[in-house]
């Protein structure tokens, strides 16, 4: 497996879904090794903050690790700054990746390469000429972002998809988009969630969000919805797990709306703790746009928590089509969002019923066991 987004020493949550899929494929019978495309350069945010620990963290990443029994090798490469050149990173990563693949082949005679993201992942794999066929998982950022932001990005995405025997898409809409960008054979493989045997207690007036704090997640809409409910639901609280560049603006808006004390920004947390919090609320709220799937929705739903997402978004729409527990609202509409929230927190019996349907939806369609079995079946199809 070749991935850019994958857990690191300084960020053990990064790309956790790719690691979970690798573990699921192993449980389903595949022998797995992981190569991580690692650019040992500080992020723009770290440079802006001048935090010494964040500045040196990429350089301190060990090149070899074992995560949950999986052998992981971090493959360093250098490339220009991300905003303008990201579409071309596959070309920069390919020489290092080719060397790493040759070294791996000596001790682990792999039959197939599984790349995550059409670019830079699959583009780099195809350029590296791994000596084996490859499949690629598309997650949305490549098709909705990289392919649309620059001609170089569009070429890299097409180059990566056209060479893959099978493309694994996280939703039906993403499979269609992959075909538009050159995929020969696109199939849907939903990500999974771990379903707890026993449900955690749910706090009746707690809303929870887990997500990166960036504008497209539309966290400000949740703040405005809570403000609209300030009198009818004075006990309503919102817990936000995650960090990102929009956090200062969201904290200012919280103060401006007089919601200090009702909103708690927890920052980035370990994955298991984030899931535990997501499963503790009356509702999981993420009115995000450009949401190709959204693993956080199904992780909350697995704990019997209703989730709120947006209509016309590939992930929430797909989850909603396959079962209950996903409630949809128009994007950018705090009034409708407030109404949905009130429906959930205002009727305990209905909230419980919706939560039971949410859990059943995950059990029927979104477990890691199901994801792993489907992934390995498609590996075998790609080889034969």
C-alpha cells in the first residue's frame, strides 16, 4: 500500500482511515506492507506559528515503524511548496518511491500495489514502474480538489487513474467522477467504522462535531444554529474535536454571538478519544460541503448517534440512501440546521429511534470487516 496521508509520529490521526483499511485487508487474508510518501518539510501553519516542535517534527519522523503489527516505511521526497505544485508531487515522489519498491521487493515479493489518492499516490506509483499491477483508492480530495485546481493536477489524476486496473471509490458519486477522469473500472468500496458492543451514555443536549476546522466544513453554520436555539434550548452545548486554520475565527464568532460557555473547542485528539466523544452526544453535526464521504459520520452513527449532513453531498447522500440515521439539511442554511437539531434534541423517544436506525445502517453497510472483504476481493479481480 502506498499512501501520502498515513499516521505519523507527530500526527497519529493523519490518514487513519488508510491504516484501518490496511488492517481490514490483512484480516481478510492479504499480506500487507505500507510505504508512506513523506515530505520532510514543515507545513505553512508551522512556519507561521514558528513552533520549534512542529518545525522539526517532519525531520524527526522515523523511516521505519510498526503500527498495529503492520510494517510501515516512510519514503522521503522533496517538492516545492504545496499550494502551487501539489498536482505535480507524484513526479517528485516517484524516484524515491521506485527505490523503496525495489528494496521492498527483495524481501516481500508483492503481487499488487494499492495506491491511495489518484495524485500524488497513483501518479507516483505509475511513474515508479513497480513491476506489478496497481489499484487506486480515490477519496474526494483528488477528484474534487487536485484535478480541478491546475492543469498539472488534472493530468496527474488522469495519469494515475488510467494506469490502474481497478479504482476503489468511497461513494457512488466519486466512482462516477473517477470514470470522468479516466478510470477504466471504478467500484464502490465504503470505508468502515468500528461498532461498539455496548453503547455509551448519550448526553441529551450535547452536539458533537469531529472535523478539520476549515471553511468548507461550515462550522460557523452550527454556531449560528445554536444561537437561534439559545432561548428554546438554553442547555444546548457543542463540543468540537479538531483543529485547523479557521479556529481563531470560530472562537471570535463564538464570543460575538454570546455563546461562550456553550461551545468547547477540544482541539485535535487521539482517534479513539475523538470517536468516544462523537458517540456521546445527542447528535453529530457536520454541515460540510465537498464531502466525498465523511468517515466521522459513520463513526458517530456506529454508537447510536444520529448524524446531520448536507443534501447534494456525495457522502451524506449515500449514507442516507442506504439506511436511516443520517439527517440532511440544505448547505449554508443555519435556520434549517437549527430545525433539524431541535427535532433531535427535543424528542427523546424519536432521538433514540433515529440512533438505533443509525447503528443498524453502519452494521449493514459500513463495517471494516465488510470493507476489508470487498477490498481483498477486488485485489483478486485486479490480479486475474
